[in-house]
């Protein structure tokens, strides 16, 4: 059974909250997920450069957490 992908629109602050919660789980279970979130966030933030919803200081938090 193929897993379907979904797209979520979240503010950087919301993503950081999710990463904080996921970070409390065992690393072996979540490291791929954290890497995937960080990679996608970094790609989007670099493409948008300076979105009105995401400030530069918030952007660095998203890609620097782990």
C-alpha cells in the first residue's frame, strides 16, 4: 500500500512547536522526519526569501532545530 503525501501550510512558529514535541520522542524514531521537515522548510524559506508570514529570525529557528 503506497503512502499518500499531504501538504500542510504552517507558520514557522507552528513548525517549531511540532519539532519541539517530536524532539521529545526517541531519536531513532524521528530523525528522518525531523530531517525531512528541516529540508522542506529550508527549501521553501529560501525560495520565498522573505515571506510576510515568516520573518528571518523565525526561518533560522526552523532549519536549525534538530
